[in-house]
C-alpha cells in the first residue's frame, strides 16, 4: 500500500511538472559566508540548524537558532593538514542527544572525527576513523546517528584485500565482457557521458578527435565537470578548461584508480573511538563507482540504510543495502530504479536518501543527467534534468533540491514544478519542524533561503 501511495504522489508531481515547464524567477537569498565550499547540514534537538563547510585547511561551523531566519558568523572548529575538499568530499556533520560530531578526510586518505558535548563550546579531536592508514583514499564519506546516539560512518575504502570468494563473481563478469567484446569493438556514440550528453554529441562539441585519443572527465573545486582529451601517454591534446585540469591534477597528484569498497565503522562514545572498519560491499567487477559519495541514514528504529553508486559490467547505478542488527550485517544490495546507466567514466554524483513520515524509504539520484526519486528497483519517477540532488523530510512533507547547469532548482509542496531559486553548485536542503532551508555555493559564497 505504501508503494502505491508513493507512486501515486510522485506521479502527480511528475504530471504537474510535465504540464508546466515554465520556471519561476530566482528569488532572493542570504549569504552565510563569503568563502568556503562543500557544505553539510543537520538539525539539533531544539530545531536549531547547523551548517559545516571547509576552506583551505579549516573547518567552519555556523548555527541558526531561529529556524533559518539568520545564521551566526562562521567559526573555526578545527584545522586539518591537507583537508580534502571538492567533488563532494569535505566535512560532514551530525547531532546526537549528547554530542555534535563532525568528520572530514585529508589528502593522505585518512578520515577523522571531532566532537563537542551539547551545551559546551570546546571541540575534541581529531580522532581517526579508518583503521588502515590511507585507506579512505577517495575522500568520500557520510555519517549518521541512530536515535539512541550511536554513530555510523561509511566511506569508499581503497585498502588492498586478499583474493577470495568474490573471484567467482569476477569470472562471471569477465565472461560477460568477453561475450560482448565484439559489440564494443565499434565505438558506441550513443553512450551517455558524465556530462549528460552522448559521446557523439561530445565529439561534435570537441571537434576533431584523433584516433586512439582518450576522453577523460574531471571536476573543479566546486564540483562542475569538464572534459579533457589525452593521448596514449596521458599528455593533454585538448581541454575544455586547461587551467581547471591543472588544478585538478595538482589536487589529486598522481593518484591512480583503485578498487573502492564500501566500509562502515561505528562509535558508542560520540566519535572519540571507532570500531574496526567493516567491509559491507565489494563489487564483483573490482570497484564501486570510485568518485561518487556514498550516503548513510538511520530510521526511527535504529535500522541503517547505506546507498552508493555501484559499477557492474559497465553500469554505474545506485544501490542500497540495509542493516537490521546495529550494523553487524547488511542485506544484499538492491539496485535503485528501473533503468541502467552504461557509462565509461565516473559521474561524480552520489545522491541522497530519507525515511519519510510514513516510514517509507525514499532516495534521490541522477542517471544520464536526469534526476529521479525511487524506493526500489521497481519504482522510479523523474523530477527533471539535473545533477547533485539532495532530499530532506519532516513529519509533514519532503523537500528536494538539485542543480541544472548553473541553476539551483527546488521542489517542495508549495510549488508543483521545480523552481529556480538561485545560481551555483553543491545544493543541499534541510527540513525543519516547519518548512525547510536550501543551501548552495556560488561566487558570492555560501547562500541559503528559508521557505
């Protein structure tokens, strides 16, 4: 019955959207900070709103005690040598009945936490989360708290694993690839790229593409994607933005593609000590999508849901897995949505998930440049064109935000179609007991708008 209600409500939203493509003009917003990026948001137990973000090697925190009408001047809560920022990496924040906890990665591939008891001003940390040095090498993580205050962090882990039973899955995958090698011998120009256009359309945009040249994709510090054309030795032949590519290489050094796996660790003392890092998923093809941020939430009963972008047989689709025993075991991952995305490259786009007021899991993510809401492999509703979606809920309704090019688009119960609310990147939405706050980043800084 819940699935039926969800499908009906989403169908109504999609129908209204298709009936009216006219978008509203951008509405005014306020600026929390003139600097910084990669914001993460959460609420406190007094309906306070918190935003954490990074700038250079400092982590900043700002608070709203008036339900988003205003925010405090950002204050530094910690500094971290080599703080990793960009393409969804950076600090995360969560609150428990007794603590506020912030996590952040460094460029050496380690993940740290800081904590502050509620009612206190001083922060303690850093406390390292991953138990193998440098194993959080993709810098992508998320944190959640259960109702009783237990913490769970998930991340893409790059540690080496001894070969085991997953080799059988690998043989199956290799067999599949061998059987399709003839079909792939001729380049498929209809295949989508991370930019949301086909490879053929990208070729037309680039112009002449030399034989054996490789097309790669990279991001700027705000998450915008660019293409670059490399020869067989990795030298740049042509780039959409050569300066941003140089900056990307400078940020990432000589990192090579690794076999990313989904790991989880827990803490019972507010993030000061962490359990052994536990593997919960390894792709049979060797790596999950290595540049897409995983997400983790807890429902009201303390059950955990982890969502990540997988990589199986060239398809980079969102999957989710559940734990009903406090993170001891996780279910077999289930693909989200009815379609699939065959793509030779990383979309650099994770997604978001919530458990709504009826207890129903609802996820948001993008495929081929289109944003979808889904709860399983048999449901899927398109919200519009875009990427970097975020979703939040309270006891009354759900709120959605995503970017479409330079436009920040929101969808809430007061608007039947996606509405432009600003320009920028890194959109986030935070639901309060009444209404919500939207956040995004542009040249003016970190913006917010309360509805």
